[in-house]
């Protein structure tokens, strides 16, 4: 086992302190994760590694008049079950007694903070990777048919703009997608609705810092409203920076960026030769499902806890663990905008 040096553990501080520090540091990183709809608890016992979300089909239009005095004929609701898999994720840091004795301050606190950062980014990347490239395809600045071989047609100047945002919301409306109406916050392994009403009446977009820079610099974005201007009236999503033309924007440092400049233009992951491609998600309600983060917690093992595996009490450890599953439920409720970024943003 690889041992991290220069780390100290203060055994007199209760684990609850570290748990609270871990959770408060992890949550701000869960930008993509909070947008998952139809959150479910992983079932215990048999088939616990499988999870199902239900996506209801719209009822058939009723365009004929009802006959007078004739009882209404009831119809059945129909649904599609979307299955997914639950997986477990974890990480840990080992701590030497020598460093515990020679370090200044509560280095265990720093170790837990590092683990929290690691957990938040790791979880959100897992969710991001499951939901990017799955929505309706939109190539910025491309008017020809939007297929994989058109990647090379994305102009170097086709940065994220108000026009591209409006095109994305138009496609969502054509699919009868609904705006998200709640925010889910993960805490102590429980899914708690802390932001009822957040996002109501708005689509939600996850955007990279470079893409946000370009969008805010669009001279056509006069209706842009910074989040700090409406934070008192509206409850904010994690990472929310502003809203514009019916979309609330959440900035994330791990928003998807396709950085291989030399990739062939034969797939969605292809890149225009003259620059990187950023992917901006614009989603509606029920675009993807995610389970609750099961038992997201820290584990503090003090010196001597390993027994005969550590006969002279030289090693302590700190770690985190959780289990969850996520999957796109309906690709028509999300749009993936592939675009360049301005030269001053690279």
C-alpha cells in the first residue's frame, strides 16, 4: 500500500466533524449530479445491483368530441422501464505516524478536505460521462445535416452564443420537454429536496468557464442576469451563475471538453483540427435518472486499528465510499451543443 507522508491525524476530534467537513466540501462539486430526475433508493437484497426508472409515455391526443350522455371511456397509462446498474466507488489516503508527529496543525482535516474534493469531482465526472453525447446533436455554426462527418465543418469562430442557446431550447420545446422543477442535494447518503421550485420555468445548462466567458461576451445577450441579482428571490442551483432566454446556467470546471485536436472527424468525439471542442448541455426534466448516493461517508481509521497488519501502529487511513447508478432516460429531453471557444478563452 502506498503511504502518503507529511500528514497528521488529530484523534481527539470526533469523526462527525470530519463527516461534516467532507459533505460541505463535496456538495459544491456535484453540478451535473443535482440535475438527475426520478431519484431512487437502491433496493436492498436480491438484484441490488440493478435499478429501474419509469418514463411515462404521453397519452394519445383526444381530438374527437364526446357523445352526450355517454360515460367517458378511460384509457390506460403506459410507461417504459429504463434499467441501469449500481456501482460502488471509493478512495482512501494512508498516513504515517512519523508525519503525524512532525507536521504542524490538523493535517487530517486537510486530508479529509482533499478526499471531499476528490469525491465530489469523481462522482460528478461519472454522471457527466453518462449523460454527455446522449442528447440531441447540435453543431454550432453548421447548417448542413448534423451527422458525425460534419464535425470538421464547425467553424473556428462558432463559439457558444445566444443564437445557439435559442436553437437548443427550440428543439426541447418541439419535443415537449418540461423545465426541471426541483433541485436535489445529496447529504449523508440521503436525497433531500432543498430547492423546491428552483429551475421552475427554466431549462438548465451546464457550461464550462471558457464557454461562459464567450456567452457573456455576446453583444446580443442583453437579457443576461447574473445569479447574484436574483439570488434573494430565486433559489439557486449549485454552480449557478446566471440566466438568459429561459435557461439557467451552471458553471462547472469539469463540463465536457473534447481536447484531442488531431482526432478524425468520424464520430461525436471528433475534433476540428484548428481548436478544441466544448460540449454544453441544455436539459429538461427527466433527461436522465440517478439514484441516491448510498452511504456517502468518510472512514477514519486511527493508528493501531489495523491490528496485526500494522503491528507497530505506523499507519492511519482516511477514505470515502458511495454507491449509485445513473442513466439517460430520454435523449429527446436534452441537447448537446458542440462548439468552439474564443481564442482569448484558450
